[in-house]
C-alpha cells in the first residue's frame, strides 16, 4: 500500500511548539490500534483537515522524497515524526526498509515517534529496537497501565501510555514502573520543543498522556480497558 507523508517545517500546534513535525497518511495506522476511529486525537479539530489532505494525496510526497526533506533539516534539530499517522508498514508489520530510510535521514538530528504497531511481533520488535539503537527514538504506545507494564518489560524502547482524563499526578504501575505525566498537558508554558523527554530513548519513566480533546471520552474508556 502506498502511503503519503508531509513535513511541516514549523508547527503551529500549541502542544508541540515551533518544531518540524511530520504527518503520515491514515493508511499507516495499525489495524489493531484501539484509538483508530475511537478517540484518536488527530481525528478531531483543525489537524483532521490536514490529515485528510495528506491521506488522500492532496498534500505530501512519497517516503523517499520525504526522507530527503528530513535529511535537509539542520544538524541536531529536534523534530517529531507522526503528529498524525504511524510508522510505514502494512497495518500489521512495520516496513524495515522504509523505516531504515527514516533512521538514515535522522542521523545527526533528534527525531522521535510514537507507534501502536505491536512489538510482540518479533519483526516489529527488531525494527523498533534497531531504530532506537541508531538514534531515531520510537516510543511504544500503551493502551492502559497494564499494557504499559507489558511493553516496558520488553526492554526495547521507551514507553508512553494513555491515562484516564483528569489524571494529574505521577504514580507507580502495578509492576512498580513510574509514570510521569506529560508536562505539556498540565502547563501552558511547556511544549515538546522545551521538554523533549519523549525523545530520550533510555529514559526509565513511562510518560502518561491523560485523555483530552474532543475524543477524550472514547480515549478515557480505552485507558480504563
């Protein structure tokens, strides 16, 4: 399946801050993601219009061209992959060759991503671990705290997790792992550009994102599942 990708060189998103961010077409989203059509943040609000245009090919490029655009970013540039969408893949398996293009483009830069691709699939685990070892940080996205413990135990990548709406204080998971709340969800003076904790591949804390936005009710239900 052909995917489309778009690079916004200076984001106007109040949460990310003025960073380069990419958008991947909806076709990159894993079929098993519980937020797909069910509370996913980019499916609501202004970002939806942009995502629709990337998904139907009105905006964006193929991955090879997209990788060249990323490679042209300044050295040590902090940037985020996938403000909407996921990694290149077929919905079940990450494409190793395509991800290698992204990893190579990121060399000398500080990119990070989140993925709902299943790391319990060995080939996906290998792709994710290899990317993290080579400088492109991929966070494993957990659906709830129990899932977060399972993903953390793999030891291949940092972990983030959806939390029930209104969660505001850090806490320990059932397995004793520490969950820190994303500060950009708590404070107006913090953005991804000023925090960048999700870009750190060896961090020990799981970063929690309380359900928010127009789809908060649905995402809240996923966090409680």
